[in-house]
C-alpha cells in the first residue's frame, strides 16, 4: 500500500516524458507531484488507485 512521500509510477507518462511522481497529500483526494518538472496533479483516491502502476520507492519512516 502507498503512503505519503512515496514515489510511484503511473500507467501513462507525464507530458515531460517522466513517469515518477511523489505523493504529497493524502485524504479523500490524493495530490501527486512530477519528479521532473514539478507539475502537481490532484485526483480522487479511486482515480489514483486505477491509474497507479506500482510503487517505485517507499519513504523511510523515521523513528524517535
């Protein structure tokens, strides 16, 4: 399962020809940011689940 800060790959590449997106907000909607050009896209959780291909990098949880 994905979490805030993870890097994911979507099924279709962005117009800047990269396919790496970072999850920057999670809730009823999910906001992702293109790793190459910085473009931000917001979509519903159901749209995100349908369009996401795989998780590339899991964010490392910091422990106290």
